[in-house]
C-alpha cells in the first residue's frame, strides 16, 4: 500500500481484509504526511464491495444506497478523515472477495485517471495472487507438520510392544505438538 500510495500520490491508501462478509483485523494503511488521521477512522471507511467504485467528489456523490445507520457511520468516517475522492476496488481470491483496496485524496475531489484506475486494479490482482500463494504455503506447511506428527507417533508405536510405553509416547508427542503440559 505504501508503494501504490506513493506512485498515485494519494493521501491515504488502505488494504483491509475480509472473511466472508466480515471485516478482519488485517489492515495496512499508508498516510501521506502531514495528513494524519486516526487509523480507526480510516478503517471505518471500508465496506465490502464486489465492483470497482470511483467517487471523484465524496461531498457530491455517496453511492451506498439507502441511509442505514451503517451507511451514515461510513459517511461520517469519510467526513472525519476529510476524504475528497475515493477509488475503491475489491481484492479477489478465486472469485471470493478477501480484501478491499482503497485509495483516497484528502479534502480535494479527484478525477481518477484511466492509468490510476488500471494501476489500482492491477495491484489488487497482484495482492490476490500473493495471498493465494500464502494460503497455499500455509496449507502445505500445516499438512507437513501433521504428517511429521503422524510419523513420530507411528515410530513410537513401532518402538515398543508395551501399551503403557506406547500411550506415554503418544501422549508426549501430542502434548509437545499441541504445546500443552501433561
């Protein structure tokens, strides 16, 4: 987000994660100095969306439909952060929205150029690819750890014919892997 914020000369750039329809605690924020806004306020500007949304002038167009309390809170966050213009795009992993990438101008409305939009969308695609690779790595690593534990338990079972020794070793290995005492 820092690089994208700097390249687009944005005042704020935010990447906020989602699981299903819920926001996660995963959030990266770029803030161009001297525009310092509380990160909780900036996070409150994020909402789940499935299409690219361009808002050249937040004061004139607030595209979130009916005025529910959630929409009003989001609009209030936009006012608190003094956001002038917004470019918001989803980050997808296998058609699932896993994050939202937002680029904001401070106070001044901003007509987003074709280049800026293409760059933000390209970065969102790249983030999706990186996160897909990270998830695959985590799954393979978890599988390797599980296989290692199974191998240790199998070795313990084969090392003795005494059931007490076998159960003791299995309990020890499971406790060690689960990081529990006893």
